[in-house]
């Protein structure tokens, strides 16, 4: 365990150098889900307590990018492919890994989409991996979009990404669609209703 929760505090241990950080325990339904605490401390890595996690100092040291526990490792780390602006919707398309290495690009693309005052669809069809950094970026983008009266939805996540969203309870926060067309149609419809849950084998 690299994050050690107890009743009131959480202790985060860097897997690279052993640096320790402590803070108030996050109110989460599952003690294994620690990505909010990791992000608040400015650390990176797995959204799960089992790690790996790296402190800000160790992020400056070259090494393999941290990945969520049980994640498939891929050689490509493509990140954001581009932003497509339609009439009322901006589509942010990503591929490969969404992690610390691609977090800035994801943040920039989502900011561009939100600043254009459009609804945002994040196309995840070709994304293999997502970590706590990318999850934090998505949550912040959703908040920015809501402040403008716009919606942000996710399209076509893989089974692994769906599992991460489900474990983090973020499938209750983001409207998730099987494909880009359904997400765009929902955005254009202007309804505040959440999409009907689709049966998915976890």
C-alpha cells in the first residue's frame, strides 16, 4: 500500500524516494479509491491506493510514467489528437495514454473547447489508459463547462476506462455514451436529464 488511510488522516508514500505526505482523509465510499487525495497533494500516479505514486520532486526525474493499478501498459502515449468545433459542440479526441505526460495537452484542449462556449464531448474510443492526473483535468473541465451552462460528456471509453470511472464513482458524474454520435446528439438536445444507464459487463 502506498496510501495508508485511517479514520481521520491519509498518508501518501512516494514509490520513488519514500517522501511522505499526510492530510485529512477523503470522504470516499472505497478506501482503495484515493485519486482525489493524490491530486490535492500535487502527486501523480494511480487512482488506487496500491500505487504507484510519485511526489512532485520525483516527477522531475526521468523514468517510466506511472500508470493505474491493473492498467494495460502501451508503448504509445499519443494523448490529445485535436479539437473539432461543430455548431454547438466541441469534440476533444484523444488516443493512447491520458496521464502525467499528456495532462497539459488535455487541459489545453479542454480549455479551448470550454472557452469556445460550446458543449464538450471527449472522444475516448482510442484511449487505453487514464490516470489520476487526467481524471482531475476532466473533473475541472466539467466544472468550468457547468459554470458556463454547458455540458461535458464522455464517448466510447474502453472497458478499462469504464472500470476506472466506475471504481472512482465518476460514472455518476459524467454522462457516458457508447459512441461520439450519441454524445453529440445528447449535447445538442439541450436536456439536463442524464442518459439512461447502459448494461455493461465489468
